């Protein structure tokens, strides 16, 4: 059965210092699974990556993991994915994840998460895709980034319309609902009543 939607989630391969990060990753996975969705992610079993995948599966959703050969051992590839794709390079990984997704969501994470979020945003502003891009600001982790981005707009290195291409939220369910609705998926009744 075809999933109602596919969300590409970028997040840390570590759990973070506070339990709120893990709790939020599980909430995201549960929401995706409960609403008949599909998680597309980096294929790891550890950290927030593993938690969001496990929660999606437990809630009845599909999970598509994409991981480069060189990271299979390092990131402990999640063998329980509905589909696990082992690819040659990071470029192959990101391309496949983008192709399989209707929307993108960045959770807390490190350098890889930042890079993937900014790339999805860059691709959108260049017109390579028109898929919604979201950033979930858990526990104020991205407050500094939000302020920085606003200062870049003020200094005229980013236009307001470019900022408007991303959604930054603090509530997982509300942001997920917004991204799915913005994707305009005809196969999914709008989630206004949820």
C-alpha cells in the first residue's frame, strides 16, 4: 500500500544531552506512522536517527533508510527498515532521500543535519524542487540560528522571500501537519481536523 506521504527527516546520530530530544524524535516517528506516512532518513540505527525510525515502524509506518557503504559500520545501519538502500556516496544518499520525499524536516543534530537542511533549502530557492522544508526548534536549540538568519536578512544577504521558503516551529505535530499540507498531496485529505 502506498504511503499517504513521505517525509525526509534529518537528525543526529547521537541522542543529545537532554531526554527532550529523544522524546521529540519518537513523537515525530509516531506521528508519521499514525498518519499512514513514510519516513525517509539516513538509515542509521543509533541516536535520534534510530529513535525516529523505530517509532515510525512501531506506529505502523514505512521506513526508507539510505546509507553510504562507508557509513554502514560506523552508523550501524538499521536492519529493521522497510527498505534499506546502501549507496556508494553521500551525494547518492542525499539525492535518493530527496527523490523519495514530499517534504523535509530537520530535528536536532550536528554538522550532517545542518548541511542537509541547508542543502534542501538551497535547492528549493534555486528551483530544483518545490517541497516544503521545516526546522523543528526543540528546547530552544536553534534559537541562535533563528537570530542569525534574521540578521543575515537584515544585512541583505538573504531576501525575506528566501526565509519564507522554510518553516521553523517548536511543536512537532503542528509543524509536521503544516509540511504535509503544504506539500499539497492529493492522496491525503488535508489534516485540518487533526
